[in-house]
C-alpha cells in the first residue's frame, strides 16, 4: 500500500506501529532497517581507513616514518571527501559524459541527497557517503606502495588528481553506466578498488623512486601489536565493505559477510602455513598479509558465490600472492627495480585479479539475479553467451582495461607533478624522517621528545619554505 498522498501528506495506518509509519523524515519509499544497516556498514568501511589503515601504516613502517605514513592516510581521507562531493561522485555514478566517465557535478543539495538512492530503499546521502569511503580507501591503499620517501607536497597534489582522472573512470566504467557495466562481475571492488590501487601504487612507486638503501634492506615495524590492532579494524570493517554493497539488509548481505570471513581466515592460515613450511617460522606480518589477500580476493564475489567457493578462494589467495611476493618478487629483476614498500601490488593487484577471475567462474546465477535483478546480462546467468568461460573472458577484458588505464594515467600524473614539485624527498630528509617532514616524532621515550630546548619549540620555529617554491630548473 502506498501511504503517500502528496507533499508532506501521509495517511495514518492504525495497523502499523507508530515507529513504522511514514512521515516527512521517513518517506514511504525508505526502509528504516536498510537505512540503519547502510549507515552502520558505511561507518565500518570508514573505520577501515580511519583509524584502521592509519594505525596499520603508522605501526608497520620503521619508527622514523610512523607519523608521515599515518598522516598520508588521514590527509587522503579528508581530501577525497571534499573532492567527492564537489565533483567526483557524479563523475563516478552520474550522467554519462563519455563511455568512461560521468559529468562532474555537486553532490551537496538537499534535493539530491534526500531523494531515494539509485540503489536500495535508502536516501541518496547514504549512497554518496558509502561510495566515498570506497574511493578514500582506494587512495589510501595505493599510498602503501609509497611510504618512507614520497614528498608530502607531491602526495597532496597526487590525491585529488588520481581520484579525478583514474578512480572515477574505473568506478564509472564498471559500476556506473560505462562500457563495462553490463559485462563485468565486481561485487564490491576487486577491480575498481584493489586491482587499480595495486597497479597505480606500483606505477607511482616506480616514478617516485626507492627508499634509502639501508631503509629498504632493514625496515622493521615499529609496533607489531598496534599493527595487529589496525589489521583488526581492517578485517572486521570488511563486513561493512562487502555486507553493505547490496544496499539492503537482505540475504545477499548476510551471505557476503560470512563468505568474507571464511575467505580471510582460510587465506591467513594458508599464508602462515606456507611461511612455516618454507621459513620454519610463523610470521605475524605474514599473517596480516594473508588476511588482506583473503579479504581482497573475496571482494569481487562475496555475495554471489557459495561458502565452499569462498573457502577455495581463501586457499588460492593465501598461496598465489604468497608465491608472487615471497618467491617471484625476490627472483625478478623487474620487481626488485621498484620499491613497493608494503607489497601492495601483491596483496591487492594480484589478489584482486585472482578474485575477479574466480568470481567470473564461481558466481551463481541465482545469486546474481538476487543481487542485480532479472535484467542482469552476465554470461554466467542461465548459460547465456557461452557460460562461465565467456564470463572469464569478460573478466580478463576488464582487468586489462583497469590495469592499462591506471598504469598510463598514474604515469602522466606523476610526470605532471614532477614538473611542479619533487616526487621524492631529498636525501637529508630521508635520513631523518618524520622530524624533517612534520617536525614531530611518533614516540617520546627516554628523552627523545625533549631534545630541543623550549625556546625552539615547533610553533616558535621559522617556517621552512616548501620545496614547491624552491624548485630549480
């Protein structure tokens, strides 16, 4: 029954509890349960970045880079939000400008934000913010390849440029109304988020250049317990990442959450087992890497595969990225030539590609229809267009596009920024770390925080002129 009788007019339904009756703040089209879950899921995804990756990055790096690494994540989260509501949301999910991208536009008006979302029975404000936290974590994941040497001024320019020129294109092409929308299975971002961040991070790492030689050879975490805490935020927050993608508190959301944790746990245990077999020790860092590859691998298929498939994906995500990172990387001159600080290429690009390909093979047609509706045209549904093998071809096509676009655009962005400001810090600042970049250090232990006389405290120091103003040609 439609209870809406006109602007601001709702008829009374005595058979409904008072809290379920529609009013101006709860229109008839809005499902309060879906809205509550969506707001919760969005918060969980946001907490993956802040504080999750802030803590993970700040503790997983060498002590002298803890502040800079954490702040790169925090800055990106704030900058992406402003760019998102000012132009990037419509470029990703708005009216078509080109087959690759939508028209830029503001996502700030009450008329736009309080209408029904294009997905689900929730307000558009939910949709805008949920997609923002996806965009933000993509940029932050990319930063993992650049920790320990990127000029912060260059990072400040890189974030809005990459979001605008790279992320929006991937999101629109696969999730919006772009040319891959009807062909690619990417439930929650195996391609749009993880493959793109892994490829772009690796590409940017090439252009930024490596850390100092002794930092690259010896780069221990400064706090493994905090690292596990950050990883915990990432793991549990992934329930919102994959559980929120249907924009409804429905069967697909429940299945996606269970599959997410099955795959992550399996992948972690497989990675640890591989470490114990080969290196005779169980590595805590390895366990975190295995957890991440499991979460990444299940993402493109979380709500559209069976739990047994999630288990299989966990076995493969704990072994194949382990091999590329722990064996192939060390033997390959190509991989050795690029300083990917946290191995984002392996944990996100390799695992994201693996998950995307497996999703094309293992996706269930009935679950696809529940998720996307009867109009879904993926090849795996009802044996259309040759079945799973044809879908695998589509998945490969999508992977090639995302990889090529990110490699080319990230290269162009880095070249542009390099004409304005140095991409890499100078050697002197690289030796010092956080204190040289921000005038702050992570710990004040045994007097470390009291080295400077009170007359030379940071807020009394003469500001250093940014390198952007000192560049010489």
